[in-house]
């Protein structure tokens, strides 16, 4: 599958718990979504890349990179603001399941945690 989509955006696998390291079994980049409210750095403990799902320059003050869902006609690696375009990143207002009974609701610029 590879790191880039046919549109030139980064291919990512979100919150992949099946392995460790930077890459998923299909060749995409493993990313862990973080809220950006505390310092995390660019690398998660499992080797995946920490990503804040919002517009803005490439690096978030928490140390993670910023990523945006590559939807529709988006092409290239970078959004106009400088964030990475990521195919496979959830779009706004989507539900992301975490391990166990915890869940994350993505409102576009914020992540809301809850329990199922």
C-alpha cells in the first residue's frame, strides 16, 4: 500500500493496537490521536506518530504534528495552513473507539473523551 496515496497525501492508520513501530502492516504510517492539551512529543510510546487533528502550522505546541483528513479533492502532503493531509485520519464529527469501553468523539478541533 505504501506511505502516500494516489493523491500524494500521507496514508495513515489511526490508533492501531496490532503492532508497534512507525508503520502498519499495510505500509501506512501508524498515528495516535492526541488532544494537544499536554506535552506528548512527536513519538508515542508504541512508536507511532502523535497527531493533533486540527489546522495550523505543522508542529503543535505539545510536540505532536498537526494533521487534517484528506477528503474530496485535497491533494499533496500539506494543507494550506501547513498541517499534513492524511488519508485515513478521521474527519470532523466522527466517533473513534479506544481500547476497552472508552471512546473518543472527534469534533474537528477537539477530542472529547467518554465511556461507552
